[in-house]
C-alpha cells in the first residue's frame, strides 16, 4: 500500500478577528513541525475561522469534497475538535474512514487507529463539548510558544515595564525604567551592597507591600534580570523579545562583574577645599598626600601638603601649595603643544578620519557576515536539540551564549554606523589635551589643574619636595622632540598673530603625530 498524502487543516473557534488571533498561525507551525518529524507529505493546506459547533463550514466542506473524490488520503490536524464538534461533521469524518476515503488521521495531541475502538473514541472526542477545558493546558502552551516566537512577554511585566493590553506585550514604564537604570548605574560604581541598594530603591518607592526595603534576594533578581536586555524567559530558556530593552549589554555585564566581585561600599570622605589632595602619593612610603592649614609667625594662613604616614614612619617633609603648584605648571608646560603645532596636527587627524570613513564600510560588512554566522549556529543548535543529539542543559547554555554574542554584535554594528574608528577620537583628544595643558600652565585655577592631571597624567608622586608625573608614551615622545626647539613663551590666541610653521617644525609635527597614531591604533578598544 502506498504511503498516503495528507490534507492539513487548521481552524480557530470563532469568526471574531479580535479573539484567538494566534491560534491558526500557531497550529500551522506546530503541524508543519510534526509533519517534518514524522516524514508526512502535505498535499494541501486548509485554514478556516469559523465555529465547528454547527455544520456548514465552507472550507471544511471543500476539503471533504476533495477527499471523497480522491480517496486514499489522510488528514493532519491539531486535534479532533479542530475537525468537528457536531454530530453531522463528525459522522462525515467517521463514514469517510469506514469507506477508506480517509486512510489516516494524524494529530500531535491525540492517538488514533482505524479500528472499531478507535472510531468509537474518535466519535466520543467529537461529541465532548467540555473537551476544551480538558485540553486547555496544551492550548495555553501552544499560545505561549507562539508568543515566544513573536518575542512577547508571557506573564505580568517585571518591575520597570508595564503590560500593554493593546499590543499584548510589555513596554518600559516612563518612571520605573529610569529607577532600574539608576540602580544599575549606582551599583556598578561599587559604592553599594545589596542591602544599601535595597535602601536606595526604597527611597525611590521600590519596596515590599509592607513598606520595608526589599530583601537581598529580590535585589539580586533585579540586578540579574535578563528582561532588561530585551530577552523573554520560559522554562529556564531565554528567547529574543520584541519589546524595547531598558539597559545596554555593556552596563548589565559590568553589574554582573561587580556582583561576582562582591564589592564592599566605599565610604565617602569629608570634602576639604584642598585642590591637590587625593592626587599624589608619597614617593617614599606610598601613602597618600594630604593637606593642612598652618599659621605663620605674622598670622598668615598657608596650605601645606605632607605624607599621611599611614603605612608607618616616613621622613618626608612639608611642601607649601604655591611651590607644589609651580612644579605642576612646569610639568604641564613640558608636555604642552604650541597652538600652531596643535592646529596642524588636528588637520592631519581630519585626513586620518576621512580615510577611516571609507574603510568603515568593510568593517560593517564583516559584522553582517558575523551576524549571519551566528544565525546559522543558532539554527544548527536548534536542529541538534530537536534531533535529540545534545542534552537540554548543554543546549540552553550554548543558546544563551550565542544569543548574548548576537546581541553584543548587533549593538556594535549599530554604533559603528555613527561612531568613528576607536583610535581617531583618542588621538584627537590627546592633541587637544596637550594644547589645553599650555593654557593651564598659565592659569591659576588649581582645581582645574588637578582634574586635568587625573585624566592626562598617571602615577603622580611627591618625594623630597619634588613631584613626578608619568604621561602616556606619545606625550613623552613629544616632550623629547620639543627639547630640540626653543619655543616662544606661551600666549593666548587673541594676543598673538598667526604664523606658518617652519619646515623643521612641520617635520617634527609629522613625526609626533605619526608616533601617536601608531600608539593609539595599537591600544584602541
């Protein structure tokens, strides 16, 4: 006997388009997957949106006419109640089985064989009006799978989101989502434990029903909730969601790292009006340099800097703030650029940037290829799982890793369209900072000098009343090359005339910017 071919039939139980709109698409997906697994050949598909409680369905009648004319065919449906829920249509199906017009009935959720007992049970199934309630669990799970395919959230929205009854999905709450972002940003700074963060959330209205702060477990669930990345979860498995994420992958990964480190809170110190405290370390014992007020013999008050000696005995003396500021200005002047040099180098960077814009197309193309590769890996992984070639735990772990890689690559691809190459902006910033160092060397704003040194210099130390500051290799190289010249005293832009660089200066600028370009290219993220 030849293997029968099948008519696929899918139906939803109402003609109202606002109800069970997912039923037919969900059935089609499930039935096609079932046919693929069971190696069933589908001859034609029929779908209908009409109740089966009474006879008269046009699509069903058309299908039965074809069956009665052809013979030796089968029907593939989600369940017997999709075919008939009345005695006339049910009897028509059973009579077609008796006369061998229908040689097979296949249902993913119902077992049937063409025996007297099987036909009796099929007729009982057709007549059970309450079968819907018995079958409710499977219908709900089918609907959930379809919602997962659509990327919709299945249950009550997590904190930070709100359920939208119109789209049947979730969307970020205008207020609560900002609280989540703020909580993540606060925690990643390392200044909060889970307990202190729960108190922080309580101050912003996030607490238990009794008004007490959330427990540590609840706070940790908030800090590890993948829903904020745009993922939806079902049975410990993550799926891509169609709702907007609240957090970026970079921020949530930083919080996960902070959770692993189990950082302790940093206790804020009392602020003093000493501009250079917290900047230098003692060159002898490596304790921090602090400051204090001292009163002179004539009643004048002066600020002095000294070692805190918290690591033991230290022989280092005091240094007055004026002397310290003078040394800082000398350091800034040594690594600064004359304005004309900086302007010339910035024009060179513009040329570098123009070249990068042309090269960015190739990088975006490679990212698209990488995304396609990840998609193929995900499809292959699903196939392996459906074929039962890998365990569920391994499948979930690898799928989660691939989805996170995909999300990270998508973020990089979208940001790469608007951002320049990583090394171009640091190079431009370094030139501008070197130019700004010359302004600060002539300034009296000590707090601005301190803030600038924190970002431009490293390892500032004070020993024998002399400061030492490390700078990045391009600044050290530029300081060395500048030593071959005798630059004119620094002056503000409005007080000097424009002038053309000499060939020797152009050569030096080209050499410096070339060295800096190589350095930032090698150290770009």
